[in-house]
C-alpha cells in the first residue's frame, strides 16, 4: 500500500493522475448490428489503397466435445476452401487465409481497394466472408478433400520440435482443457467424421452473435460502416436459448479456468498449496540436447489506466533485464548452450506465462553442471537484484522505443490490426501511439529500482524459491533429453528426483558486485548554468608564440573559457585558430568558424548543450 501511494504521488507530481483512464484510439469506429455481429473500423493510410478485413468467430478447439477434437479446424477448412465467392478475388492482388486456435477461428483478407479494372473489392471481400462464416455449402466432396488435407498437415507438422511444444503445453495447462484440445485435432477422430458432424458443429457454433469484424486500412469509415450494414444485417440471429447466451458471453469471459500459481497467494490459500508437481520427463531418440523448462501462470491484467501501464513497464523491464543478464556474452566457457527467460501475454491461452529454460549437452555430468550454473545465476540475481545502471538503461530503451513509434506517421495496417485484435482479446484499451507514449512516460515516473527488484523476486519465485512452504509454485516442470529408443513420456523417478533436488538446493550467494555508476551527464545542467552566469564565456589573450611561457613542443593552453569548462582541443588547441596567427583573422572570424555567439550576444546565450544536455532523462 505504501509503494502504491508513493507511485501515485510521483505520477501526480508529473501532472498525470495515477488512476487516469487510457483513451481509446480516436479514429476507431465501433458498432454492433441487431443480430449481434460487432465491428471495429480503423482508418490507416499505410499501405495506400489497401485494406485488411478479418472476421473473428469466438469458436475454437475449446468448444469441442471429447469426440470432436479437431472438428473446429475441419469446419474452418471446409468453409474457407469451399467458398465460391472467395474465388472472385483471385488474380486481383488479394490474399486470404484462415486459422483456428484454442478460442477463435479467424478468416482474413488482404486486398487492394480496387482491381485493375477499377472494380471495388471490399464488397466482394464482405460477400465472401458472409458466405464462409454463415452460408457455406458444406458439400460432402469438399469435406472429404479437406479431411485429407488435414491428415497430411498432421504428418507434416509432427516433428520432434512440435512434439516437445505440445508436451510443454499439456503440462502447463494440465489444469484445464487447453492441455487436451490442440486445434489440429486427433487423427483417429478426424477419419471418422462425415458431413453430418461438420454441419451440426457449424449449425451450433457459427452465428453472428459470436463474430467480430475488423477492418483496418486506407478506408472511409462511414462508407465501410454502411457496407457492413448492407452485407451482414440480414444474417439470421441465433435462436434464443440458455446455451446460446452462454456462448455469446464467451466474447467477454474466459472460456477456461486457470490455476494461477505465480500470483501472490493469500495466507489461507498458501497454507493449502501442495508441493510443486514432480518434473515430467520426455525422452525421445530424435532429441539432440537436454532442456529443463519451468512454467508459471498469472492472470492477464487489462491495461486500462496509467497505473496498469506502470505495472506493465515494470514487468517488461524485469523480463528484458533477466533475459539480458542470463545471456550476457561475457560469460567465459558456460556449461550450457543457452538460458532463456520470458514473461509475456498468451492471448490464445488467456493468461500470462513466465518461462525459464536451460539448454545444454545431454552428456551425463554436463547437463547437471549446466542446471546448477543457471540456477545459481538466477538465485544470485533474485538475492541481489539488478543494478541501477542496467535498470535505467532498459527503462530508457523501452521509453525511447515508445517515443520512436509515436513519432511515426503511421504503422502498416496489418500491424495495427494485430494490435487491435490482441487488445480486444486481453481487455486492453487500444490507444493512439502518441497518447500511449505520453501515458507510458507518465507511468514511468513511478518505476524505480526498488519496485523493479521487488517485482523481479516475484516473477522468478517459482524457480528461486522452488519447494519452499508458501512460495509460488511452478505450473509445470518439464525435462526433455535424448534416449536411444525413446518415443515420448518416460517414467524415470531417479532422474525426476535428481532434477527436483537440484531445484530445491540453495547455492551460496556471493556479495553484490561492485557497480561503477554511469552518469547520464558529466555536469548537472543547473550547475552548468550557474557556472555560466558566474563566469560567462570571455576572450583570454595569450602571450605571443615567442614568449618563454610557450616552450617548444608544449601543447598550447586552451584559450576560450566556457564558464569554467575548457574548449575542445579542436577549437582551442590548434595554433592555426589562435587569435593573431593569421593576417586579418579577427575575433568574429574565429567565432563564426567555431559556430559561437559574438560577445554582444553572450548576455542572452543559452548554456552549451554539448556539455550536459537538456537536463532530463531523455537527453
């Protein structure tokens, strides 16, 4: 509470209230038809003369029953590939595609405004989207063709990397259907379905009240809104029922319930938490190396206020600094081939995932040293925290990147659309880049070293405090390693116990490394200004070169005094620029050549920015 109050006070001093609500992008036009279809339109001039049209239905693999695993994906294939109206966009410079994830099916078109004959393409794209989503033919021949395409896709993606990824997801989401509902489906079920199953799934789930249409591009919002109304208003609404109401609510509420292990548990909840799950062992003969992965989950915090941006900025600084520290190139002869840390939103999964991975050679003795070294570095980091210099450098980098985006006239439509859809999926406010940058800079005033280091210890606690009573638990621990004849999950209690013992061990923490502070400026701006007032720039006569005070070979003394700061040698130390060394070379000539003010203007001269900058963090 004290930290939150201090953060609010610091932001209010910056002129922006800590609880100020973020403003939605002023050019976004939103609406909803009577049948429940929602739409969002964002004019964006880049690229000129093109638009993006994405129709998102809140129907994914999590809608499937136990005997329907992969049916949402098959329906997506059949509806998209079977559309005759989509064919009218062929050879027009348009591109189209579709995909299915855990919670959504998305059909998208990327089109020019008109074809080579001047025919408008947006009406054709909208007609195709209506047919695909709400009026497909679902012919038996097309179903059979797409069934074969999906079975071929299954074989094509079934690589060892895919198997490891699905194993990670199964363990991470063992607490909900995501771990058992991969969109690609199950082969033994896919071969059994016929047209009856496909049509029944479409009839149950494909309705306008679970559809969101996104249009981004070089468009007129009023004209697009009229076209949406003309094209989609006559799509039949879903007949009312309790199950239909629940499906419609899924646009607003999570479709699955997660067990959030990283969120700070209450004392009562912490007392009932069990020990972390034992490591899962995945052995396969196609694996080439060892890896140890620890996951933890947190709820998504919608970014709707300045205070939310302060929390987001803190998390980004922590994630980037941890990744940078663990991958520093100065480490001599590390026993591991890589150490990764990531903390990011997972829009398709509806949560935030913290991931810590160690990669190494699988030779006995080598992977143990790798794990011990990587865990030792993370424990050291959690105990001692980041230095002020590295936090400030990352703070500056993130804010500078935000400022750079705000200064761009526009971003490509496909990027803006992806950000808009992700913001809606996670509950964030989709803001204009300039407004976001201003709010982020205001929020940054509350992000200091103490706050960052406190958050660091929270985000890595499932690793650094593994096994401790009341500490956040890892959602999953997965070990992957090669084994001759191995073909998947293996029961190896000895290996699991060995890994768990290493995770529970507490290495000796060294003292904090001595930090050499790197100043943002050599001379404080206020000090520099005071020195300029006390000792204004002035001309200093030097003795002639023949004087004994200038010995042969001796470097001439700087002769132009900038308020107590000597002029650079390029100006002051060159004999050819000293007063009187060239015939007819006057003081004003020297000042003009050096780019300096004349004596008459020194009264109102500003301090030299090259010796201290503008006096703020951005300088």
